[in-house]
C-alpha cells in the first residue's frame, strides 16, 4: 500500500511539472545529492539481491537520466567543499560506489567512462589483498543458487538430516554458515575453503564462479589502474566493520587508510560507514582522525545544515523505478512522509545484514 501511494505521488509530481520546477529551483541548487551504488551484475546477482546489485543495462539507463536531467556531477571532495561554502552549481550530484567490487572494475567503470562522470569508490581493503570471494555474500549467493533443493552437511549444519533450502530451512542454513567461522575461529583461507565445500555440497560449479570473479573485491593492482584513470578511492575500513571500541575502530581506519593512500598516491579523507552503521560518538572520532566527510545509508539530500560526518545518500537499487530516481534527483522525494522515504534504507539494511560483504561488527570482533 505504501509503495503504491508513493508511486502515485511521484508520478503525479512529474506529470504536474513539480519535479521539473524543483530541479531548477534555488532550493535544489543549495543541496547536494549523493548517489550510492554497490554492485553491477556480472551474471544474475541482481536477481539474487536486487537491493545491492544492479543490472548493467539499468545502471547505464540511470546515467542517461542524470545526463538528461542536466545534473552537474562533481568529484566528491569538490562537491562537499562547495556544499559548505555555498557555491554549488545547479543540480549538483556526486556518485559513490561502496566496497570496490571487481564488478565495478569490469562493468560499472566502463559505463561511467562512457558518460565522463567522476566517481568515488569507498574501498574496503582486506579482500583487495586476499583475492577470493567475500565469505558472507558468497554463502548467501550459493544457498540462493541451490534454493528449493535439500543438502546434507552435518559437520556444519549440525544435523544428520537433510536440510531443505527453502523458507525457514534456507534461513537456518544461512545463519549457521554465518556463525560457524567465528565458532571455529577460522582464518580467511579456511573460510575460503569452506565456501568450496559448500559449493560441492550443493552441486554448484564453483570454478565457473571463481573464473568470473563474482563477489570479489578488485585487486590492489586493478584499483591502482583505475586511480591512474581518475577514479577517486576513499575510506571504508580494512575489514568492513566498525567498533564501539575507539582503538579498534581507529585501527580499521589506519589500516584502510595506509592501503588506500598507497593506491591513490595522496591523502584519503572521506569515509563511508560499512553497512551504514553509525553512532553519535563516531563523528567526533572521525574528526579527530582528520576525516572531512562521512556518508551514511540514511535517505536524503545534503544541505549546509547536514552534519559532514553523517551525510545522507540515495541508495539506488535495481527495484527503484525511473520516477523514484527522477524525484530524488530533483529532491521531490524528500518531501514524502518519512516512513515512506525510509523504505529504501530499511530494505537495504535487511539485505545487507544478510551478508553482502564482510560481516559488520559493532563490537570489533576478531578479523576476517
């Protein structure tokens, strides 16, 4: 019901010209839209997790809509600086991609290059050194590929009986696979071996998945290549997690920063919260560590009144309609009731905590 009401309201706003008027308004000129993307499908990832992965054709169409809307796409550092100086050009946007997946290198970047748009990639670096599939999302993806079947794996599932990979059985298997590495204190290499065993238990061609580099982070060499081409790499923690323990959180920033600055050849000072997990105390810590901006997964469009350590974004997904996308470009969607506007973030967090990248730990648990 809420989504239907939202769709009707957005369609009416476009039909009546409200969206176009807002796009040209002084109100919009004082605001910065920051777009958030995660993955561009190499195969069927957008069918598995449409909240995180976008089909290449849909991503290209989004870039066309940005161009048709007359938006000014700015590099993130310049965009944030001009926002707080009150010097934004009309219809300002910044494009951001979280995590730095290989599919950005192979699918998304060539599309962005076609349009000449600058882009920031918030790179999480553990898996850029350990070039294997990221454990949590790959578990989820393999179970999705095997949905409807049964699997017997008593060593991990904890039962001699076959597990039905549908409904509660699928959810239970996924939760068991998420907990198992911590319980067994597995290393990254051991977790990778477990993924291969899972694929074998589910009768899935894992070698084919590996050849296509699905659900992997781009390598440091690939990141350096894109940095030379002008891609702006920024901070996203080393192990894709935050901590309530200040020292552990700082370690994540320091380890990530050292690697990202080696890739970009200059200072990295913009940050993205892994999974959107942020707390009030984090802002003061980030400022202490010379971070100039931090983006969230909170829905909205940024103004000079926005906290630079909690900048809102629009998480564009494979399920967002073109009317929804246009209305966000103009800012019209921000006038909808909050609980409607928050639907996108809520769906993201549900999908995200299901494991689309390394587990986010609020307690700073032992590494990857």
